[in-house]
């Protein structure tokens, strides 16, 4: 099979690899779509010889011991929890120590290859009326949903999301679907800020580069402050955020973050701000995200901004654009395989 691997680091090369087999509770998928994730940027620079790709959809190639039909349209969570520890038993698979073992696109070859091996018990069949590329974005939507649920949003509650990359955008969509009132977003790149304003689930997107940014942020801040704030950027200083937060508020640090963070501790103490972190999701989160996407197809289709072929140069050029150009105007990019 054709496999797009990192070789050397920071570059892609198309090579031939042996097709995976179904065994030990795994099935084999023929890849149709694989989405590019921000965490792929880190692996692009380090994962010598590995095929990336942990956000994907495709066709059942070999169902193994599962009752799937060959050719069935599916997506799958890439994770690999043990199923036996206290976290797995409590529905917190994201905390299982085995989570990253044999994890497609993270610690083993993923969907940048024509075929990928996944856990059969985490496969979801895609309905005929749902575009297959939406299956490929279920993983990042599940990450965002997991973090948003920490906020316990009540109908009409305003939400502030700091960071307008894909995880931030999907957090906004999830918050709105779960009943949020006004959803405000903060970003940096002016191009991304402008296209985020076109999403119906984002009421306004502010740019930190605007001279009047502080005044504009104050203008949309509720009188008592925001009770739900989600940082999807990875700030290293939270003073500006805690200033606009309400007493008893929840601050969710969602996704990859700065290695060290700082904040005025007195603001946290006096306001009794709760801090939650989220990097992954549970099996239930993945299934919930999939149902959410299927019920809001048009909304989520608008977040897929580019499709590129399974080609080393095309993927290399897109990675440079997304992670090094400084002019990233994309939300979610998918690599599309020919049937």
C-alpha cells in the first residue's frame, strides 16, 4: 500500500508498506478522508518513518471478528484504552495509561496510509445521507465537546472562547448546540478572525491585534463576567482572562497548551475560579460528537475549508501553509483518497 511517512523529519515521502491485518479486536479500514490536526505539526518534526493521521474515515476493508460488511462507510476513534482500569470502568477512557499504546497516527502508522488498523469496538457506521468527510472530523469535535461539557452550560449562557483554530471553532459549535446564548471568540490572525465571523454559531470574533481590542472585549463581557471561558490557544498568562471572568466561573484549558502558565493567584482565590483541562475524550464523547455532527451536517461541512490529494508535495505544501507561513486562513483541511 502507499504510505505517506515522515522522512526525514519535517518532510514527507511516499513509500510502499505492507498492508495491515485485522487481529486482536482490530479491523482494517481503507482510508477515504484524513484530516490534518495541529498536533500533527509536532509529529511532522519528530516521527521519523511513521505515517501520521488520527482523524479519519473510510471503508471497512477487513472486519475481522466484527459484524461489519466489507465496504461499509465508517469512522473510528483512534484511541486504545485497556477497558479494565478504574478510569475505563468509569467511562473516563481518556485517562487510561494504555490510551496512547498502538494509537493510530500517534504512536503507530495512521491514516496517511491507504489502509489503517483500528479498534473495531470504536467504529461508527456513517449513515448514507452523511458526507464521509464529516466522519474524519468527529475526533476533533469530540475533543472540543469533552472540554465544553466541563462548563455545564445552561440555556442562554454566554461563552468566551480564546483561540480560533479548529478546536476553538468546534468548541463554539458544540457550545451553541448545547444551548449557549452568545458565543464570543478571540483570535490573532485577521484572515481567520474574518472567516470565523461567517459561522452562524459564532456571534463575534475579536482580534487581539486590533487597537481597540480591550474596549471591544469589555463591551461584550457580561456585567458579572463570563461564567464559561475556554482557552483553545495555549496562553502562558491568564490575567487578562481572569479579569473578565465571573466569580465561581470555570476556565477550561483545551488542547495542547504552553509548557508553563502563570496567573495572578489572588484573582483565582477571590473569584474561586475552577480550572479544568482537556486533551482527549471518552468513548461516550466520541459517539455523542458523531451524533451531533450527523444532526448538524451543513453546519459542520462549512468547517472543512480545503481538500487536497494523497500526495507528498501537496501535503508538504499544506503543512507549511498551516504551521509555518503565518497566513493560515483554514479551519479543517482533509486529505482525500481516490476510491
